[in-house]
C-alpha cells in the first residue's frame, strides 16, 4: 500500500515496477494477474497493462497510475511519479 492506495509490485526483466493494483474495468487485483514480457493480464477479464508505465495495451491513450521504484537493502520502495506541471502549463500556453 501507498497511503491508502493498493499498489501491485512486479519483477520483470530484472527490474521492479509498481502500478495501481485495481483494474479500472471491474476492480480486480492486477497483482493476482500473470506477468509475461512486461505485461500483466487482469485475472478477471484479461485486460492487459504494461507494468513499466501502466499503459493499457488495447488503448495506449488510457493509463493507470504507475510508481517509481527502488531497492534499498531488502526493501522495495515506491513513490508516486512526479508530474511536471510546468511542462503541461507550457504546452497549454503554446496550443
């Protein structure tokens, strides 16, 4: 858990990744899903998400939250990704 959020942690390709645990479709635990080549499949309805960034494989415009990970000793530590609001503001200003 991160605060009160459920987070699924995966080990894939020698790295650790963390994304929201709950599938946005029906709320199944993605942590209970199968991981293959960096993609976790929801155990209920087979929605597939990239563990590296939370992208839904069937529609890359949709993402669930992903989290930065690091290993310190025998702990896997996670934190929310920092969103650079100045980059968004600059993009909005030029549009």
